[in-house]
C-alpha cells in the first residue's frame, strides 16, 4: 500500500530543482535584455508571458494548460499536410 506524500515533502524534494530552472529562465531573459534588438512583439514571447501568468494560478492542471499554450491546435489532416501516409 502506497502512503501519500505530503505537500511539504514534495517541496523538500523539488525545491532545488525548481529554483535551478527558475534561475535558468531568469538568465535567458537577462540575455535577451542585453542583446541587440527587441522581441517585444514576438509571438513566442507572448506565449512565454502567458505561461508565466498561468504558473501564478493556484489551480490544478497547470502542466496541461502550459503544454496547450505551446502546442499547435489539432488538425485532422495533419498527415496529409506533412506528406505522411496513413496506415
């Protein structure tokens, strides 16, 4: 029988990994800010901002919603458009 893990135990286990990933994201933003040019109107930046906003929500399902932000809408004809034969 599996004993459920507590939120505190999850935080203890995941804290350093989450911290490291957040530092990587912050560093990427710093590199973009120091670089020449501007990405303010780039649709990818809009998706990143939308994802960051989503992460602030305190509802279940954030991982699925975040994946949907970065996913293409489903297309029934994807095989034909990519030139792949249906099996």
